[in-house]
């Protein structure tokens, strides 16, 4: 039976590139995002590759998102093999401007939504004798950076849950891992560059140079690098890898 993988935030960036990579590898895909037009475009690209793909237009922060996504997946493909919690947000603010709305928004999307989806979907994996959960975190789940305390806190929380669940389900056949990239060349990265330009007076080249220097490899990473690691963690050969935070950062974070 062809394994099915759920990908949240699949309409752009890392989620989109991961969907296309998994389509190449023959998975069935349940693609999830709020942006219907963009999501339908990704579904079409996956189908053109030859994969079976379904688009589920859904805000994963909704209270009923877990049951809705579970039922949609079961109806389209049957029990899921993989869940990639990729949907997220990353906004910056100094502490004085890190208000309640900013804190709650980060926690709701980056931590609580993945928890709710895992709580609903993982039991079906256990019933099906195995599965893979991959949570897209960040180097900010492993280290602190200025002006992103809300983001870093939400990603630290998701990584902590990943490690705890890996132990909880160690004998179930379901693994839990986090992928922790540095800056990745996506639409979010482009917005980060714009914010730096607007607030500092640097031009775009100088702003990207500033971020590149965070990595010992002195570069920004590509979405496909993340997608390839996600694809490996979803595979049968990764069964012995669980509870891990795998960095894609050119050696910035050394475990």
C-alpha cells in the first residue's frame, strides 16, 4: 500500500518543496494550507509528477482542525503514515513590543496546532502499526536570538514535545523528530530581509550578508535541503532515529 503523508503549510516555501519531493518519491499526499489558490496549484504540480494528492483548505489553529484533517485523510487515502508539521510563523519584536497577541499567535500556530494534530492523528498511526512525525522547528529551537523571543519559545516548546513523545511512543512503531534549519530561502526569508532593510537602512545584499554570517558555511539554505532530510526521516530506513533535532545550518549548532 502506498504510504500517505500529511503536510501542513504546503502552499509555499518548505512545505511546497517537501510536497514536490515526496511526490517524486511516490507518496500519497494530503496537502494542507489556508491559501486555496496556491494550495490547488501545488496539488496540480504533485499530480503532474504522478502522485495522488488531495488539497485540504484548513486553518490548523481551529479547534476542530485535528478531527477534520484526520477524517479528510481517512476518507481520501486511509490511515496516514506520516505527518509533517510545517505550518508556522516567525515575527520579530523587541521585548517591550512583544505583546500578548504576538505571544499567543506564535504559541497557537507553532506549538499548540502541531500538538492538537499529533494528538488526533498519531493514534491512527499506532493502530496501523507505525508512522513518522516530522516537526519543522528551527535553530531557534536550540539557541537564542535577539528580537525573536516569542518565536524561539514556541519552537523550543515544539522540540520539547517532540522529544517527550519520542519516548512515549518508542515501542509503538511511530517516530518523532524535529528538523531545525537556519535561514532558508523562502517567502518568509524574503520578508525578513525586507524588515531588516526597513528598520536598519541596510540594502538587500547587506541584509542577506548579515544573516548568512550566522552560519559557518556563510550561506542561506535552500528548501530542497530541508525537504531531503524530511523525506529521509519519513522512510522505513529511519526507524531507529527518534527524538532527534537535526540541524541544517552549516555547523552553527553543534550537538
